[in-house]
């Protein structure tokens, strides 16, 4: 099998968005760009699926269910490139949906950033996380990078959009 066809097969198989946040249709539409586009097929944990079919997981910030889901997804790591992670994450905090970039397991903020002032860490807790996010958003720009630890992996916050 050629490299191109292997990548195409992988992309076709990874087609589901695992919705742990229980988003409604309006929220999915509002957050479409951070949820894999308008053609995304949403599933829940109660549906019949294989973890190797999941391209993105959306979850509520602080929901510990994500820890087991990420562990299961990492077990199905079959990316065409050994340097990439086979799925993406988005999280809901208050009325906002945020894209997250999962870091590889060797990521350590103390060695990744030259100065502590270059990053802002928020806790993986619904209330404290929201309070920390509000503190972060009140900082003057340019702001440091927003990071957090979800389970055993570090994530970096990307784009956010109001879905409500």
C-alpha cells in the first residue's frame, strides 16, 4: 500500500467526534470549525464504535471521564506519522469551546519554556479552571501560552469560540 493511500485510509476511518459534553445541534453548529467541520459525525460513549475511528473528542473541562478516553485513544495510536497523535481534543468551559493541542508524553513546561512567565497553567477543575481562565483573559496582550494537564498529558489551548 502506498503512503498516500495509507494516509487516505487512515483519514476515512477516523471520522467520529466523540461528544462527552452532550452538545446540542445549535452548539455544534456554532463550534463547527473546532469540531471537525459541518460534516462531522457525532457519537457518544454509549454508541457502538471503535476508538480507532475517533478523530476528535469534545468534553467538559474538569470531567475526569476524559482520562480513560484519552488512555483508550492512545492505545489505538496508528498515525501515518510517528510524530503525531491520532486524535484531537476540544473542551467546553462555561459558554466557550476551546481547541486543545495534545503534547507528546515527554513534554515538560519547565524545559519547554525558557521562562515561567511564558506560560499560564490552569487547573483541570471546572470551577477553578474557569476562574483561572478568567484571570488569564484579563491579562494584557500579548499573553503567555495557556496550558493545562489533562490526565497524564499536557495540552496547549488554541482557538476559542462562544457556542452559547
